[in-house]
C-alpha cells in the first residue's frame, strides 16, 4: 500500500472525432469534392495533405482536421476545440449531400491526454485504475497497459458509452482517456439511417462532448481525492 496524495495532473491536449460505420465509397471523400460542394474553401482543398485516394481508402488532412474513409468506416478528427462547430458542420453538410449513404452506427468521441507531475503520481494513477493485488504472485511487476469500461446509456438510444484508459507510449508519465459515446440505428429508422444520425448530431453533439469532458474531470477528481493506493505490496508479503 502506498500512502500518497497526488497532485492534479495537467490536460496536455485533446482530440475530438465523429466516426460513422456504414457503407462508403472512399474515392468520393477527397478535398476537391468537398471544395466543389462548398464544404471546404478552395485554398483548404488545394493545400490539403493527401496521403492516399483509392477505391478502398481515402486519407487526407487539412490545417484543422484529419479524415480517413474506408469501405465501412468514416472518421474525421480535430485537435483543437476552436473547430468543434466546424467539425459538426462538416459532418452534417457531407451527409446531407450523401443522404442515401447506409449508416449503422455512430461514435462521438473525446480523447483527453493527461500529463502527471511525476512518476509517482503516474504509477498511483495506474494503481487507482487497476489495483495490483489480484495479479500478485501471478505476474512479475504487473502494470496497467489498458483499462476499458462499458456503461449502459442513460437515454433511450440503442448503444453504450465506453471509457478506455491507456498510457501514452513513448511519453513519460502521460495517460490517455478516451470516451466513446456510441449509438446504433434502430430497426424502424433503417430506411432513413442517414437522417436518423444527422438528427442525433444536430441535437446531441454538444451535450455528448460536455458529458464526456465532465466524465474525465470526475475521474481525475476522484484520483486526486485518494491518499492510499493498492500496489500489491501487502499481498506480496503475505
């Protein structure tokens, strides 16, 4: 058992994304098309960094978002909250035009990267997320690689909320907390699945991100309230 009162970690950076699962034609989703539909400025399209445009994959980035589309998945990601409204409008504008795209699932995602003050705080966060006594004597020096927790939704939509906590590889004392707010198209809306998800984005995009941010804040607050962390030492000496 470790007696320690951790200091509040810093939010070093964050990402926001919208992910849709369905049936897509990746070759459509390239900068020139978005510019032709006035979803991007011509200068943004001209200066886009295009990684690949192919029948099975399109991937490119602009100064404010990254997009990747494969046959069954569309995702667009931003790294600054300045562009939250832009992200919402880009997704809405795209699928109002491509209104017959069959969609099955959607995730509105928030990822916070947390920088801890030192190695002790970082290790205590790992003990907080994953107490070590169940693994003592079974593993050598067990440590948290990933924690994934699923919650039932608190609204009437079909789906779930998943929280994934992982270390940021290659960076000392840093963790990533991803909140994936996932919903699925109900059977009675499958003939207008695109319309269903556009309605959800219109109504829930801001509230979902607010809830996700609040959830991360509450996790960090609970961690900072702790003064004892179960590291497996007691079980190791029994």
